């Protein structure tokens, strides 16, 4: 006669063994080959903001850093105007030794850009805005959230905050480009958003000139009352000139067709964004637009 207690014990032991084997196999398949980024390395996201139309003739097919391929059509993505690499994900950076770094850009097999830049350890953004000029390098604002609230916190400790870094890459005119270099916007711009509850216009940092950023700034995100969501809101933004007026941009074919610049974006609680104003204020090829780059 079979001892049922021993039989049940044997079944349980066998099941536990199967679970251990399954877990071991699961670990093997789920693991990633990873290594820590050395403290003296720079981590960069590279953006292309030359004032040209976003079509295939202006795509950058390959990005080399210190003569090593970092991005391509078969890897981290083609670099298109008003965009950046590495693509296909949020919070991705290229790691490269800090110091003097060479960047080469190719269209197909043609070398169109060969410049050096100086990178510090840590996370940075690199902005290519002219093919005959060294890139602009700005701080990425990492870490995106601090353990202590800023003095101007709008919602610290609550579930109602995102952060935005405004970047000014707007050109005033590109007549004759590329024979004649395009002219950057000559003044400074300030980004504001409208609080959906109070209807007040709130500053996102201070005024910034071409090639400058505001750093990371808090933006209040209010969830809809009575609605269970992951936490997001669509907000209205506007740009102010140094005189306090809403920036005017050319919005139609006629040379006199100018409109006050406002736009909407959906923000998610806890996310970190870069809002980059680019294009040409007085032109239509390309016209003024805002690119959104999600950092976190």
C-alpha cells in the first residue's frame, strides 16, 4: 500500500524543484548585460535643430563619437530635424569619456559635420544647429527630482507635479540658408503655462536666449475630479517676449500673417520633459514649432 503522506511530500518536493528550475531559466532569459557608467564619463543626448525641412534629404543617417558609430538607421535611429538620438525609448543616453569629444555626422556616405565639443562628466544635451559651427552643450538637469523641495515648489509631496525644461533654439530668419547662415532669434523668450483651476499664467523659469535653457522647473498637473487616471492633464502654454507680449510668429503664406504663439501639451505626473522651440519665427520652411523630448 502506498503511504499517501510520503506520496504527497514527494509531489510537493518535485513541484518545488520544477519552480526552482523555471526561476533559474527565467533569470537567464530576463537578464541584461549591464555595466556601470564610470564617474568620469559624459552621458549625452544629441539633437539636430538646423532650420531645415523635416524630409529624407535632410536626415542624418549615422552619428560617430570619437570615430565610433553610436547611432544609425540600423541602430539607435536616424537623426531627423527637430529631433534627437538615442531614439526608441525614454531616458536613454550615449556614454562617452568626458573631455574633448569629436562628433561626425553622415548623410548616406557623405560627411557633413566634423566638430569637437568639450563634455563634462554627467548628463548633457548636445545641440547641432549649424553644420559649420561647434555644437551647443547644455546641462540635462539630472537628477530630475530632488529629495528636498525647491523654495518655489507648487505641489511638493503631492501627486500633482511634472517638470519642464524650456530650451530656446528658435531662429529669426533663414533667408539664403545654407549659403548664408540662419539668424538666431535676437531676444529672449519666457515660457508660461495656464493653471487650469486658477486660470493664472505661471512662469516656467526665466527668460532665455538662443541656445539657453531654464533648467528643470515644476509644473502643476491637476487630475480631473472624480476620474481615476494615472495622472495627466492637457495644459496651454505660451511664449512671452522681453516686452511682456505674446510672441508673434508667421502662421500663413502671406508675409503679414502673424499669430500669437500658444500651444497645448499633455503632461503626466512625475514625468520630466524638455520643450524645445525651434524652426523660423518669420519663415514657413520650416515654420515655428515646439518639439517635446521626454527625459523621464
